């Protein structure tokens, strides 16, 4: 597995899959979710509405796949991260599931590259340092299985970017 850290805009990263830090209704919103919806065009919004009509709202940790619209990607994996409520309501398990499920689906579909935002660390208030430590544990568990996969962590937030640099020191390239 190749790890790369990018300080910037996830909507500009050319990869097979962009992971969206989505809301339960896939309706777009603020932060990464809003940026992905704005950059992808109307086709993504229409596809998201169809997914919700068929399946209902997402639950924390769940991933759904859509096309990418005008984004420089082949697909978008929408992940519903948990809202932080003190860590006693399964938040860690749900956040871990977002990354685990996205990595597993990317591998299953034969994708070569995937870009992640820092899921749940913005408006959902998951502590940034705890989130990046959790992400590192997920990556460590999957190193062998994901060997051909190029994993990119994209953070526009300088604090998140620094935390990822520290957590993945010696693994990037």
C-alpha cells in the first residue's frame, strides 16, 4: 500500500475513488460534503436522491457508492461518520467502519487509488488526534491486504494535515 498526504482540496485529486464525509440523506451540506456536491455537478445529486429513495438514510459507518459526476474520479463512496457524543455511543467503532468499509469496497471493486478526507472531525466534532490514531490503526490492520492500493489522505485543515504527517511519518511516499 502506498500512503500519500495532501494538504488541499479533495475535489481536485485524480483518483479512482473519492470518499465523501456525507450526511445521512446524501443531500450535500457543508465542508467536504458540500464541496464534493458542488464540484461534481447535478448528476451526483440526482444519483444520491435515487439511492436514498431506494435504500433510505445512511447509518453511521455505512458506505454507498455513486458515480463521480464532473469530479476527477471514477466513483464516490459516501460514508456517514459518527457525531461525537463523548465516545460512549459507538463513535470509534462507527468511524473505524467508515474507513474499513471503504477500503474493503475499493479492493473488492479493483480500484487502484482512494482519497479520504478526515471523516467526522469537522462539524461532527470527533477529536482530531483520536480520529487520526484510529485511521492509522485501520491502515496498519490492512497493510498486507491492500498492498497495491494507493491511499491518499487529503486535508485542507492545517491541524489535521500535521496530525496525519505525524501519524504516518515514515510510511508516505
